[in-house]
């Protein structure tokens, strides 16, 4: 091999080492991505109305139940209306009206039944209101999580010098090709035997 070939190999080898050193130099890169869910414009009025309605219900879960409560109380009171007159008529017809407080006991029992029915109804309404409050909170949580965007970030450590990697790979390939070229030009053992 000529002295020029040796010099070229030395220069290429040094350049390859330098490029390899640049390539193996560790680096850190960071990335952050943000995903924001976007509602189409035609649905924004519905979303706004739904949020307003849910917010009102969350602040006052009993709102809107007044007609239900009034109707329930009226129904219970109507079913007991006239009960004292009916008891009086029945006791008079049986001839036991004045006997040892039967009428008073019957009226008291009837009134306690009415009050018990009203109390049960009020308990049902309280359960309804608590259920509305829980359902509203769940709906609000789901709605807010559906419109909220997400952000993620990460750090990657690895080679950060693209130029060093490219130069190193190119020089390694060139050095390999030159070495193969030199090996192919030298006579082999078999050629020496023939001659």
C-alpha cells in the first residue's frame, strides 16, 4: 500500500473516531404535548345551557320540586279529608258515639295516620332531592372531564448529535470499502502456488 493510502486511512480513521465520539455524546431532549378537546360551534349553545342548568341544580337541588311536594301533600290530605265526619257518622249509626272516648281515639288514630303518610312523603322527597344532588354532581364531573384537555410531557435520553451519527456512519462505510478494495488487490495464497 502506498504512503498516500496509509495517510488516507489514518485521516479517515481519525475522522471516524471523532465522528463516533460526537455521536455517542449523550443528550437529553424534552417534549410536551397538549391535547384539547374542542366542541363543534353548533353544540356550544347546548353545552352552555346544560352547564347553566346543572349549576343551578347543583346550587339548589330542591328547585322545581315545589309542585311535586304540593301535589303530594294535597293528595294525602284529600284522602283523609272528611275522615272525622265519616267516623262520627259511623259511630252514631252504631249507637256508640258517646261511649268512653271511642270517637276521640278514632279521630286521633286517623290524624296520626295522616301525619305518618305526610312524614313518609317528606322522606321520599328528601331522598329525591339528595339523589338529584348526587346525579347533578356526577353529570357535572363527567361533563367537565369530557371538555378538559390533557397535557403530557416526557424526557428522553440518548444520542443528540445527528451530524455526528451521520458523519460516523459515512466514514465507517468509506473505511470498510477502502479496506475491501485493498484486500481484493493483494495476491492470494492460491495465486502464489499457481505461479
